[in-house]
């Protein structure tokens, strides 16, 4: 058969859907498909049925590959939600539901892990694995992509180190920490681990029949969805950062060395080449807009909000209680300081509050010594708002790139190309596929205009005991530098 061109398949196991992209090395999307996922929420609990992942993948991949029989699929990689975990038996069959990335039922197990010297947060995969073991018996700790890869290749694979991070894997030592056995997870319960970009196997004839993916297609170890979005934004060279603004806010960057944070607010993934991808996830984000204004037209509200710069109110717009970046405060709650005079003013306050949080995240990273001198990318659903992009650039006082396409599935297509040996470096693959749409330049007079509100928010967060005073002082000092000439 004569192939019309080679392409790479990226698979994103999301919260609400499975998304598949078929992409060439220059970023041309030849096909795409998606299929919905359902979940069950009950208070702090959030579960999915793992069987639905495979059914959704089959539908999405068939849609992406429809009419592309002459396209050679050079490889695929799979990303999943960070911290989503289940138990499987010796044959790789699910023994439990999947506890999702934000499931909070394992707080007691998290405290037990921290007492054993492991720096985990309550919603990380390790506490949930301990909870599952106590509830369902001993099985193999399995991350979301592990299960799907097992169905593609016919064997339960080693985990990639990116998904294993929140299960307690020590990325610097490339080993599982010894306290896991004392916590009740035996060597047989935890998977072997490989670096992202490692070849795990190939698509079996049975899986090919179900998914439409050609048999023999190489399957490459993936990364978490946040890392996948970072790859898609091409923020992989040292000092580069990707700010993903969706329901919540996630910042991920690139560094030659780990960024040390004794509080655990910032943690480091490891790139396939051995460099580091530091970052953190806030509970602030665009989710507050839909909660406060259900059914509103965002573009119309943006236009009205432009009259309120700055807003008459100052917000710390948490989507849910508790904050984890740029500070750790389980008791934090959403703040509104002052009285907005209208819906447009409140909308403006929420947009500005998210931008202030984004700036504080960067101030905290600078406080830790993270390199910040590379380009900044804006991605996520909120990056579709030109007004908010400009506002964020103004508040941050730095330019930002807005790539054309930044889906996690695109990042997995780039990782597949790298892992299959088509390009020597992941950054090359990502830059070849990523299209830079626009660059937003900050307006110095606007940076100064928002300075007083940002300073007041810093002081309020400090007074409440959420923001450590040294971090607050550092943020004030950086603000003074940015507004010195205004």
C-alpha cells in the first residue's frame, strides 16, 4: 500500500470525554474524534467506571481515523487525568471503580502517608490507592492510561513516571520510596515505572478491530494531561511556561533542575530527556464565572467588564474550598472584598482576581528560584477570550503567546513522534506541531493601574494567614519593580 503521509495519534482521557487527534509532524490535524464520559459525584467523592474509557476510546479513535486508511500511523501515546487511580487483578481486570483526580475521600490516608515522610496532598493517587486497598483488597495500583494501554497492547504495562509521581514515585532516585511497604503497598501492588517516551508495545489485532487503529502501531508511554497540554504549547525549553486556564488554573514550566519547594505546593515532573517540568495547580479559575453567571454570554460580559479597570471589588475567586497553589491553605474560601456596583463590575472583579492569582503564582515561582525568562503561553478554554488574554498580560506585565491548538491530545501526538524516533528531541516535535496564533503585549499603564488592587489582595491573603509573609514581601517587591516607571 502507498501511504499518502505519516501521522501520529494522540489520545487524551479527560474528565468529561476521550479525545483523539491524528496529526502530522507539521501540526496538520488529519482527523479528530471524541466520545463522552460520565462520572459519579457525591460530596468529596468522584468516580468513573473504567470500562467506559475503552468504549469511549473505540468510538473516538474510529472517528479520528475515518477515511484515513492510506495514512500510516507512526505511533500513539495516551495521557490521563493526574492522580486518577484504580486497582486491577493479575490479569489487568478492574477490581474497583476509578477514583478521579479530585476525589477527596482519602484525607486520613494522606495524613498517614505524610507521617511516614511522603510529601503527598489529599487528592493524590497514593492516598487513594491506600484507601482502595483497604476497601477492595490487594491488587495492582493502576493509573488511568495504564488500563487503556493494556487493552491496546494485550498486557498491563509499566507506568510512566509522570502518572506515577502522585502515587509517590521518587523521580530523582527513579525508584519507589521505601515507606510504601510500611503503608501496606507491597512490591506486587506497585507497577514498574519507565520514563515517558518509552515504547510499551504495539496495538494488537484484537484492539485494532475494536478501535480502528492499525495493528502493529507502536504504543509510547505518555504523561499526565497537564504535561500533555504543556507539550502542545511547546513550553519545553528552560524558562518557558504554560498557563492553562480552564475551570481551574495550572502553571507548568521547564527547568534544567528541579524547583525545590519545602511546602510541596510546587512539584516537578520529569521530561523524557531528563530535564524537569515544575508546576502547580490552583483552585482558582474560570469555573467561578459559570457558577456566578450561569447561561451568560462571555463575550458580552467581557465587553461590559472593560468599563471596570480596576473593578470596585477585589476577589480571590476559588472554584471550591481550599487552595493548593500559590499557597497551601485547606481552609481557604472564595473572597469578595468590596461591593461590585453591577453584574459587569462583578464579572470584571472575577476576571481580575484570576489574573491576580496567576501573577501571584509567578511571583511564588520566582521566590523559589524557578527560571521565568522564557516565553509564556496562554492555553485552556479561557484563552478563547481576547479581552481576558489582554487583561492577564496587563496584570502580569509580560507578553504571552496564544497557540492555535493546545489540546492535550496534540501533546501526546508530539510525544508519540519523539518516542517512535521520528525526531531527536521532544521540544522539536512539539514546536513542529504547535502553531503560534497570536502574541499579546502588555500595556505598562494598565499594569500600574491594577497594582493597588493586587497589593491589597496580597495583604488580605497574608492577614488571613493563608499567604506566608516572605512570599507576600517578594510579591510586593516584584510589583514595585514592574511599576517603577509608570
